[in-house]
C-alpha cells in the first residue's frame, strides 16, 4: 500500500487511483470506526476494544498497525517499560473528521 505522500497526481496515472486506494483503505472493515472512536482523543487499546463491539484482538491490532503505518495514528508509550500505551490521531488523521461527519450526516438523512 502506498503512503499518503506518494498519492499525488504527478506520480499516479490519475487522481482516480489515489481516490480508489484511500476509499478501499478507509472502508476496510473496522478502520473507519477506529478512526471515529479516536476523534474524541487518545484511547488505550482496551478502551478501543471495549468501544468497538465485535472486533477481535487480532483485527484491532492489525488495523492499528495499518493506521500507524499510513501515518493516521501514533502509538504513545508513556514510559519505557510501562504498559501504558495510547493511540491517537495525527494531524492528517484528524483531517478525516469532516469526511466521517459527512458520512454520518448522509446516513442520518438516508439510512
């Protein structure tokens, strides 16, 4: 998967490639709800697991790694050797808020 810096019209055949790739990534099962839950601030792993009914440990771990790799979230470890880890949206991750709110508005109007 390409990172967001690589997704620009000068390196792709056209904008459709970038759009398609990002829609597929954000639409991947559980990815959108993880981002949605992080919009209100950092959360610990078990908070996310409790907030997102039906997601397995394995899939939550996998999606968090993918979001981190794409630069949409960061993993904060409070102290070396500490088990306190929080996940939070990066600035580009926070930019998804408008998109998520637009989808929620559409669902409320048409759902």
